């Protein structure tokens, strides 16, 4: 079973990998998140936590969304 934080990390890493394969060096990223009305706060906290880990690890800021 995939952890909620891993979902965010995978979403970012897939795109960073694609960019790296082309020799690009991104300066930041934008993200849009569509969630259902029944999405709970626990999911969002874990998602954000996973994303924050990669923002720090790859030194790539979230610029908006």
C-alpha cells in the first residue's frame, strides 16, 4: 500500500526525473491538486509532509499552483 506522503513525492520526482533526463535544471515547480469533498485533514497533512521532504531534499521550491 502506498503511503499518502509518497504520492506527493512520486508526483514531483517523476517530473524532476523527466527534466533531468533532458539536462534541465528546474528552479521551482507549480502544483495543482484536485481533491474530493470527503478528503480528510490527515490525508492533506501527510501529502504536504511528503512533498515538503522532497522540496528540502532537492532544493526546489513550490512557486504556486
